[in-house]
C-alpha cells in the first residue's frame, strides 16, 4: 500500500507543477503569446532565444535544467509507464517554459517571437518567397 501513496504523491506533484506553469504562462502576456504559437513556431522561438545570445544566466540555467531532466534517464515517473511517463515530461516543459519567459528580457522575447512568427525566415525578408 505504500506504493499507492507514493504514486498518489507523484500525481499530485505533477498536477501542481503543470497547473503552476500553465497558470503562470496564461497570466503573463508573453506566456499567452507563446501558448498561441504552433508547436513548430514554439521550437523556433526557443531556438531563436538560444541562438541569438539573448539569454542571461537565469535563462541558460532554466534551459540546462530542462534539457538535463529530459535527457537523463531519471524521471518522476519512468517513461515506459503509458501516459503518466509522458505526463511528467509535459508538466516539466510547461513549468520551465514559464520560468524561461520570466527570466528573459522583454526585448529578447520580442525579437525571438518575431523570428518564430516569421516561420524561420528573416523577419525583414518579406518579398523573398520563391515560386
């Protein structure tokens, strides 16, 4: 029966992490803008933050923590457990996205959003579409 209590505690922790991260993203204007992006644009946004040298030490620490959690084999719930194994990864990603948006300056966020919304093209290259 102790495993049942441990499983319930992990589920409550996951719910709290996801709820805190999602609520934080919904309250912050940049967080709402991030949530409105499609998944590919969200990846371009994070890549633009990393590539542009726009992150301070807190942002780099948030990215390092997220990558460390996702790449290391130790999770709150092992990935071989269906649904719950992926749910802990989603909760951690949402929480770290909120922390990253809080840690980065608004000018850096705006530049990364422009690049992400441009679809990987340079935002200044409006007439460069090829047939």
